[in-house]
C-alpha cells in the first residue's frame, strides 16, 4: 500500500503498550543524499516535540502510525546532528 507524504501530516501516532495516542505527525526527516525516510517530527504536547524513527513504526495506515511504546519518541537532540 502506498501513502502520500501529505496524507501522513497530522496523522495520530498510537502506542500499542498503553493503547493511546502519543503524538501527531508534524513533519518528516529525510536522508538528503538518497531521499530515504528516516523518521517523523512528532508533536507530543502543546510545545513539546519528539522524533519517531521510521524503524520504530510497526504499522502505517491511513488512520494512524503505530509504534510499540511512547518511549520510542525521543528528543531531537538524541538523533539529529
């Protein structure tokens, strides 16, 4: 199944562990050299942002991105240089 990048914006992110919404997709991180999707810029609170690595996404649907745990959402400083 193909999903356009524009359809992923504002998509909720759900955690399997606690069966709840843990954030909303606000943007993407792409490898500039080859265009490969690395992860998502996620809003987790009013002014709080986190990063969800593509490798931590278990399932992608038109309704949500599914990850195992909210712990997969990490501060930008941990992954961006």
